[in-house]
């Protein structure tokens, strides 16, 4: 027994000695410059890109063979706007020993810190993160989706089992030139048995985003993506400012065919409010959100329109087949009551995405809707939206998200059926055709809430009643807005009407969403019957644009007429003193005049 122990100790000593001798040999035989040249040559052959290390290089032999380099860069695609696709302050590579002794480099681990990554999509489905060489493509650009292109690029790092990224900025430019930037505090992808464990902490301005979970090995995905049948299992938890959403399911990929998705989005409680800054399209919404949000929106969109002309990232959606089920118990919205029991199904069918049977409870009411996107990778994707909801009140919807709104009552019903096309919200609005209608029952609405509605709404209220600011509350008996769209033009023929406790109001004119021009005549009728013989309907006109509304030249005429005939504006819903009610307005009931049957709204 003692003899066996001695033999074992001697063998162990010999192994340690051989290891030490090997490290000593490597330390004196490996030239950092030669190693850098070898790595650069490997990257060049695999990707066609130039790899350079401008800073110092350090070799390490404990606990594993490694290279630490500073000021590292990878060149960009020849057609891209930036000369370098990747710049790294510090990179640490762990290299496998046996392949290295045979003058081959196989990287096991990569740690990157201080990264600037420039991603860009070009014309003809080109993307600069496609790292496959011309020989891989047969000298022809593939029409594959960005997801397929990305997978081909992963083949360069199939030997990597551990990847870590710290303090990175990702700059993205789409095929139409719009730019955005995202920050990554930490990202890691580590081999975990037959899976890859992924963890991500990122931000977009003040928005904090996280992802944690496991999926089928990235190495397996890269090596089999288009060469063998592949099933990708995913089990992730997505977090947005602390609220979580489960993404569970699988993706089937067969060679030469689109991926088949079978996924579920599930959460007990998730919140979309943090996304409000990036999604806002109107200055009025920005004001309600606060100055910080306004800054974020203006930096991102820089749009001259009420509806932003920033390109939507629809061309980055995957071309796939399959279904994504949605089941969210509570979905928070910015400044509004949360949606509850949100259920729906996203059907992926190549260039078409159908969000069908979307339903949710809102307040004490219920909403059903559907959205169909088609030709998503074209320059002008098609959009079809339809839905209706009822059973809730303005008080339920708004007071829950803004307790200071001071709104009571307001039974509300809404329906819409709209088709359009475009790559931005402005294009979609300017090409919209269809119908929408909203009705509101008796309500008491505080002045501060009305003032938060944005420049257009404030200008409209001021046009109706310049003296409304003297009063803290408006009493609405009813309100109806029927909006028929035709190629972006809304013809309002007495189809917007309000009744307050003292005033009946009807609007007629046009709203052109192509240039967002407003041309609305306002017909007020004071209920007291006192009149002046002056037709105020011909003087009160709202003009300008949605982004910059105003009363134009008619404002002076209205005020001068008011002074000359002794008009008085007395209340917040306003009392217009005059002598001839018939000359002011002849609309007997503005709500009944504006209203259209509900089945007319939703019909195709």
C-alpha cells in the first residue's frame, strides 16, 4: 500500500514538473507580436475584417494561458459609415493550450470592457454584423433576415464557452439613417452543461432593462443553424425597471427554412410606464410626463411633427413562422389605469405579424382589438387596426394613474377601424383611412387636467372660451367625436360636438395629417338665449398645425367684435352674451348631430 502511495506521489511530482517546464517554455517561446499576428490572421480569414491591437499586450500563464490587450479594434464593413465596427479599451482572451502548441488558436473565454460597438443596416438586406466571408456567401448577398445574418457571424466564436462584456455602448443605425444608442452595464454568456446561461443589465437613458435565464448552447446554435435540424429552448426572465416578464418556449429551425416560433409571454404584473419617454409622439404627452421625459424624446426623435417621423424598427423584426401567446395579469400604463387580464396571440407568418384576439379589462370595462402588420421589411409596411371598448369611465381610467386629475364620471365608449401604411407614426397617420368614434357621458373635469392636454387641446379650449382660466372646473354633459379618415385627411362635418352646463359647441372643418394642418370652425351656442347679432361662428377658427396650433388672424377679429358689441365671457364652459342666438349657431344638439351608429364604425 505504501509502495503504491510513493509511486503516485512520484507520478504527481513528474506531472507538476512537466507543467512547470511547459509554462517556462511557453513564457520564453511565445512572442506576443507573433501571437497577435496569428489572432489577426485567424479573424481575417474567418470574417474578412482587419483586427488590430494598438496598445500593450500582456501574456499570462496562471491560472490559464491568456492574452490581455488594450486598444483593440475590428474594422467595419466596406459600405458602413464608421471605419471601425468595434473598439475595445481592454480585452482578455483565455486560450486553449493543446491547439496553441500546434500553432492553432482556440479561444475559450473572452472578457471585454470599455466597448464601442457600431451596428448598421444597409440597403439590400446588408448588415455590418454579418461576419461571414464572401466565399461563405458565394460572392452574393443573401436575402436572409438579420437573425440569419447574425447567426452566420456567431460561427467565428463557436469555441468560446465564456463571454463577458462590461461598460459598453451600442450605436445602431438603420437602413434609413436613423440612429439610436444603448448602454450595457454587464452582459455574460456562459456554458452551463448543454445550455448557455445569459445575464444582461442594460439601459436606454433612465430606462433599466434586464434579461436572465438559459437557452440552448450558442455554440450548438452557431454550428447547426442552417446545416442541421435545430431546436432552441429558451427560458428567460425579462425585467423592466424591476417588473418581470417570463419568456418561455422553443424555436424550431430546419436548414433552408424559416424558424418556427412557439413562445409564451407571461407575467403577473408588468409595467410599460418606463417606456413612455421613448414612445411619446406628441408634445402634449411629453408635458404631462415631465421635463426629463421631454428631453429624452427630443433627443431621440427630433421630429417636427405631432406624430413622430422617426422610423419604427419594423425592419428588425424577425422573419419567422409561429405563435407567441400573451398572458399578463396586470399591465401598467403611463398616467392611466392599468390593463388587467391581458390576453392575445401574435401569429408570425413571414413578412406578416398578426396580433389577433387582443383583449383586456380596463377600469370596469372591456376592450377587444386586433393589429395586423404586413410587408414589415418593405419601405412602407401595411397596418390594419380594429377595436372597440366600453363599460369604463374617464374617472376610472385617468384618476388611477393621476390622482390629482380631479375627474369624476364620464362614461366612455370607443371604436375604431383604420388601415394605413408607412415606416413611421407620421407616415401611418398621413395615409390612414377608416373611422373612429369616442363618446363621453356626464363628467366634471378640473382645469389643471385640461391644461395638460397639450398645445392643440389648450388652443381649442381657449378658442371656445378665452375666459375659461378663471374657473377651476368644466362640467361636460356629453361629448362625441366621429372622425372619418381618408388618406390622412379627417373631414369633420359637425362630427365633433360638446355640451357643457352653459354652452353647446359644434366643430366643422378639416384636419390634414399629411402636413398636420388644422382648419376648424367652432360654432358655440350659449344656452341663456342672450345674443348680439354677431355671427361668432364665422370668427372663431382654429388654424395652424397640431404641433403649433393657433387662432391666426381671426383672433383679433373676435376680440375686436367682442369689444364693439359688449360681449362678455363669463364661465369656464362659457357663457357668450349676445342678442341673436340664431345667428350664432343652429345646431340643436351637438352630441346627437355628431354621433354615428357603432356598427358603422367597426365594419370592414
